[in-house]
């Protein structure tokens, strides 16, 4: 029997703006589609918050015993510089600016994104769907909805949003003003109408283009997700996720297409879920929208280069509710690292104490903690409430280590800290810019310890000064026993 199902899973549905019980379309299964990155640049850590959230959702569905089928797409064509159908294709623009092949750019940034996925211990989805692999299906799909729902303009095939029921209800905006979208495409019937196929203009050169009944061109970004989600998961599927910005344009447009293609008013997914933004407060107190151009580009590699283990960022995400804004500062990140280190140390001690035994969890206090944990994660993925329960469990020194270890491992299926493998030493600050090798620090520390044991304090102090001069701060008496650190 699965002990994780005593509390029914409830999720916040952006469509109804309410918590709803999760009831799968196919018994025992959970089919989830997550809007993936546009691979014209590195993802910033705000983007990665969207995937930590999708991973938490996937892990929770598995924890509840559902067979998870998760799809994340890679957008390598069609996403314009403005979500509301204006501007240039992000990938074409990057390729032109850097005089590089668009395919090389897509490959490079897809791999960089997959590295970040791995560093954050985000589980692999069942499918990574690459948009350019689905262009023939996109053309067929568009052909199927053209007659009733689309019209052609000089620059593309447009979707008429007035042909479907309740357009924009997800965003809570009306068709008429399309939440103030600027009408710059001449001939559009409604401000919110969007291109599902963009024709290559005469004289324009595109690296990526395909033949279609509407001329050479490329698919619209919104079309991609409708086509790939339906092709891989079938309609309706269970949950569609993305960042909160997608609630305004991208997802309402996907819904409109899903309605057109299926011929019914259903949005295509039972539940639409959106993570809130990560706000950058690392440079100024007022906060700024995460940006790939202004100031320090906050990508995961920057955190790693400053010496911070990427799972500290994972913990930082999980200690906030996914629907709350999260503020990024270096201090917050350091505090998350310290919290993770305490957990890792306690888990390590527990492993030693349990001596390889594996008792089933039956202690009443542990059963209570497990129940509270299940209640919290079932309550719209309240990971922030789950973390102190793990810490509480680790601190219950009087209860069987073996049972506590069993439960801690189980909880880690949700957190994904890889506690079985993550060591205290992995979490040490390791700035890339350091000038001294770790082995040398360790060697000097040993000499200093010997000097102290010999009561040769002059030598001990000299070694400390020598290390300080090389940027290494010794931390005698640190309760976390972090013997040294290098400031970032
Ligand atoms: P993009 O590559 O621009 O399509 O974005 C990838 C994902 O990141 C999408 O789900 C966005 O909604 C999400 N996203 C963008 N900016 C942020 C942010 N600052 N915080 C959290 N999620 C974001
Ligand atoms: Zn999408």
C-alpha cells in the first residue's frame, strides 16, 4: 500500500483560480506538459525556477503513486522577441548578430540548459520534444483549423480569437483590447489575434524555413506547444505548466488552438499551473526583472563560478511556495547553502548511526511527521512547509536512526537533494577565481593543527596569515565545522 496517498492532492488551477483535487484523465497516470526554454541564450536562474517547480510537481505525482508522463519542449524556432507577435525570431536574431548557424546556436544552448537541469537534479522527462522535429505536424494541424479559425495576411496565417469560446479567460482579459496589445500588424481582425504561421518576407533570408500552403516560412511559437502536447499526451491531458508570464498570452493562445483543433470548448489540459517570478535583488533593493543583458547575468554557472553548489539554489526555490515571488540575493543564497549543509551533515550522521539497517517506519512520532509531510506536499506542493519537517525528523535523536533514515530518504524523493550521495565536502565554497589549490589549503591546515598541538602558536598564526593573504578565511569554532572558506 502507498502511505503517501492519505491526503488527496490538491493543485491551484490558474483557469479557475482555485485549489482543485487532482483527478487524472487516465486512471493511475499523470500526463504533464511543461513549456520549455527558447534556446537562443543561456537560461537565467529565474527560468530554471520554472523547471524546479515542474520537477517538484512531477516528483509529487510520483510520490502519490501516479505513473508520470512528462514532456518538456525545446523551442528552437518561432519565439519572437515579443510574446505578443511582434519583433524578430529570437533564434534568427541571435544567429545574425553572432554570424553563426542557427542550428549550432540551438544545439549549444540546449546543451547548456540540459547541464543546468542536471546540476539542479531535475529529473529527466519522458520526452524532450524539439520544436523543429514537429514542423510537418504543425503544418497539418494548421491546415486542419484554417477554414474555421484562421485568415491569411501578407505576412502570415493568423488565428482569429473571436472564433473560440471565452478567449483569454485564463488571463482574465478580453478579446477586444487584448490587454492593451499594440496593434501593429495591419489587417488583424482582433488585437489579440496571433500568427500561427509566419511567411518569410520577400527579400528576407531566414536560416530556418519550411514550405507550407501559405508559402515559405516558420511556425508560430504558440502553435508548437499545442501540436507537441497533443501529439505526445493526447487531449485532454492532466496538467500544463509554465511561468506566470505565460498565463497572459502564450497559454491563452494555446488554449484557443486546442479548442479549434479538438472542436470543443475544453482548454486541452485539466489544470494549468504557473510558477511566480524570481526577482533579482542582487544589485539593487528595488528589484529588477531577471534579464540576460543587464548587469551580472544570473545564470546557474555564475553561482557555480562563485563557488556555490547549485543544489543550494534548488533549496532556495523549494523554501518558497511556487506561487510566491522569490527574491534573489547573494545572502539568501548563502543562507540556503548553510541550511543545505546542516541537512547534509545530519543525514550523514544518521547514515552512520543506522549502520546499514532498514527498519520499517512505525514509530508514532515519525508516522505523524510523515503524515504532516504528505499533507503539506498535497496542499498545492507546499515544499516550504515540508523542509522544516525533514529538519525536525533529523533532529529526533531519541528515535531509531534506521527508521529516521528510511523516512528522510523517502522525503528526499520530493526534495531531490540527492542526500544519499551529496557530501559535506561537495558543499564547500569553491570559487573559480581562487588562486590556491584545495590540497594546499588542507596541507597547510594540517601543519597548523600540528603546530597548535605542539603549542607552537607563532607558526600556527603565521600559517593563518599566509592563508588569509591568499583569500582563505579560517573558521575556528564554526558550529558547522566549515574549517575554511573563500569569500565570494
Ligand atoms: P523562456 O525561455 O523565455 O520561454 O522561459 C522559460 C521559462 O521561464 C518560462 O516558463 C517562463 O515563464 C519562465 N520565466 C521567465 N522569467 C522568469 C523569472 N524571472 N522567474 C521565474 N520564471 C521565469
Ligand atoms: Zn509553450
